[in-house]
């Protein structure tokens, strides 16, 4: 019981950092929260709504994303897109990720 | 869609009072409507209440959803927590020491008026003292928590540089202490005692006196007369300045010319105040008149008055000496540091 719980916690911690990178990488074209969620899921990354929406707001507050409300099909939707600041740091994050992956691959081989 | 609307406003109720609350609600509503629409399409029939219920059940309870938007799921966050602990230790330490001293003085004055050692009255004072420490500590804990909650919420830039976080040079361990480095424990002790003094002076002036017990009756005489009251704002000013400088020193961990000058001014002001004290007549509360309604005979009262006046004068002289030593230390420190530059 305790083991499953700690396993879940570790997995959650591992994914948390990845989601930021995943979201930033997918927002070069603007998307609203639910469409981003579906897009991530189609590519194999299942993210909880309760994680993604607050995260998008946080990234916007940090200046990495921009957002705008648009009225579509009689429904207002908040569209997010990567900001200039976000574009600047995305390559660095990608490089960081590649480094982590190559180090861990070797370590876990 | 009725249920979605109710759900969204329920989430709104649980959202923290942060900016963009309406925005969050609007985004949540739009998302839920999208999801519902998708489900209806898949099922090949228009959305109904059963679908709505299923969707909302999966989305989670309004409290849980609201929680995910809370950037501060704590009262006192990790940013200020170390400083919170430090202040709490100082305050608890100060309360324990200060109130123990008060209780001991009460016990001694009881003994001097004929209350037997370990008698019920004596034990009562001890128990009251312990009770006082506990209740004051709990109240103080509350005040400190409130202060830090306010800092957490409204002072986003608040940050204390603990020594460990600064660039730390292990070579410092081997070196002789620097003349400019401060003694942390000395500063903390000074803050504690100044704080206790400030608290007693302003909130518990009634303990600055002597209780006499004679049978069922107790009789209280304050140490200082009303003349003393006009000194309180000045003492407060000096004490607060002292605490401010000490906290500044704690944060920066090193003496500078500015802090040395500030210290000299404060100690100088204390010295002047202490001297004015000694020279002010009628400042001491123990007079023949104050014993007029007491159960003591005039001879006993006179003896008390003489002893009390002499001891209080001695006390003030001790304070003058201590302050002078501090003042001289601060001046020497300043001169030395200026010479080094």
C-alpha cells in the first residue's frame, strides 16, 4: 500500500516537470486548454485537467505564455500561445531535456 | 447545462481570493461545455443530465478543482518558514525566561512577607506562573503566526539570507572570528530581553511592583510612580530602535560603520535616559504614602521604603554601568574599523 503510494508520488514528480516542457513545445500555434489537453493525449501524454489549467495560468503569469479570449461557436475560449520570452527559453529547455535523457539512458542501461 | 453552471459557481466559491477568479470560472465553464459536447457527439444524441452528471463526477469535487488553482496552499510557506521558526524560538525563549523571573520575584517577595516555603499560597504562585507561561506562549504563537501569514500574503519580496545560503567559505571555520562579525546568540538574547522589557512596560506594567501578602489580603505597590509614565515613550523608542538594529544585524551578519553609529546613538540615548532617571525625584513608587493603606506598621513601611529606594537606585546604577560598557565597546569598534580602512 505504502509502496504504491510512493511509486505514484515519484511518477507524479517526474511528470510534473515534463508537462511544462510539453505544453510550451505545443503552443507555437495558439490553442485553448481543452484542445491542448487532447493534443497532448493524442501524442501519448495523458495530463489531468486539474494539472494543466492551473499550469497554463502559472506559465502565463511567469510571462512564458500569452492568452486571449476568443468567441467561437457561441462559446468563449481562452487561447494560449507561447510568448517571446517563452520562445527564448524553449531551446534551452529542450537542450536541458536532451541532456537529462542521455545521462539517464546511460545510467539506467 | 444547468448543472455545469451550478458546478462552476460552486468551484468559484472555493477559489482563493486571487486575481482572475471570474476568468477561471469562465475557462472552466467553456472547457466543461466542450467536453460535454464531445461526449454527446460520441453517444450520437443530445447532451442530457445523466451525461452532465457523469462528466462532473469524473472532473472531481468543486473543492478539489478549486484547490488546484491555489498558489498558496499553506499559511506560512517555505520562503518565510525558517525565519518564522527562528522568531518563534526567540519569543518562546523570551517568554519562558521573562515570566520565570517574574514568578521567582513574586515567590521571593512572598517569602519575605512570611508565606511559608511550599505552603499552599507558595505553590499557588508557582502554578499560576506555569499557567501564565503556557497561556502567554500560546497567545504569542498566535500573534507570530498572524504576523507571518500577513508577510506570506502581502510581502512577496520578503527574504532572509541565512548564512548557509550565502556563499560560504569552509576556510572561515579555521579563521579567527572577524572583528566585524556578529555574535548571533548575543544578538538573539538582546532581542529577547528588549522585547520582554517592551512587552512588560507596555502591556503588563502591573507586574513592575511588589505584592505583599498578609493572610487573606494582598497588597500591591508599584515600583515606579506616575512620574515614570512620561518616560515610557522614550524607553519604547530606544527599545524599538535597539530591536530594529539587532534584527538588521542578524540579517546581515556583519557590523558596518552605519550600524556601529546607530548602536552608539542608541546606547548614548539609553545612558542619558538612565542618568535623567537617577536625577528625577519622586520617580520611585515606594513612599511612606504608598504604604498608608497597607497592613504594615509605619516602622515596617519605612524600612521597606529605604531598602526599596536603595535597591532601585543600585539597579539603575548597574544599568548605567552596563550601558556605558556597551557604549564604550561600540565606540572602540567604530574607531578600530575606521582605522582599518
